[in-house]
C-alpha cells in the first residue's frame, strides 16, 4: 500500500514539473490563431485533446462544454485536435462544431507539435495548466471523470476537482488518472 501511495506522489511531482511553452494554433471554426499567452490573466487553462471521430469524445462533449461554460471567466478550456487525417479537418469538422454549438476554441495541431509537447495519447485527454507567474505548469493530466459513457454515473469528477483545487490554492492529491478513449492518429 505504501508503494502505491509513493507512486502517486512521484507521478504528482513529475506532472507538476512540466512547464508548457507558448503555442499558436488555428481555430477550426473561424481560422483565427489562438496563443496560450493570451490566457495569462486567468488562474489557469484546461487543454483537452479531442477528436471529431472518437465515440468517447461524443460521450464527453456536453460535459466538456458545461465545464467550459462554468469556468469561462476563471479557467478557460481549449480543445486541441491533433489527428493528422483529413476526416478531422475541413468543412465536415467545421459543420459539426457549428451543429454542436462548440463556441470554445477548437484548435488544430496537424503537425502534432503540441501533441508531442504534452505527450498526449488519447482523446479525450485533459491537462490542467496552472498559471504560475506568466508561465503555465501542468498540475493534472488524464481523465475528465470516472464514467466515460454516462454522465449520470460520475462519482469522481477529476477535471472539475483539479480546477477547484487550483482556484482554492490547494494541492492536487492525485495528479494523473488514465484517460479512456481513442488513440490519437
């Protein structure tokens, strides 16, 4: 049992040590460039790697949009699509985003630079970035919650809990939960 506790502490320290450099990515809906540095006035930012084509992303979309709306004035949410295939870009994707009323930034990382920076593997996989004096540090990564297919069955809301801990100035006890979902192509 102590070994498992120690493993969580080690994971927590390694996750918290990652500083994320500024990035600039185009928004799929309007084509405008979004920079991470544009969010320095907030306590932090949530980055979620997503896919148009993954069923898990569809299960989570309403939850993601609700979290984005709840924290829009304190902790904005940025979505990043890093899949390199054509299904994940263009008019089909734009129409889907408009139809689903996605108004938060949905960024395209077709060269997969940010994918490698974050070392993301699944969609949806989230990263909570804490603003630590004009730079952003990863303080949580992984699953959004413990119930990928049913919002009604959520017992632990990992992402929301991490955001609340950062806003309260508290330490996140478990800084990583394995995300369910589809592999990023």
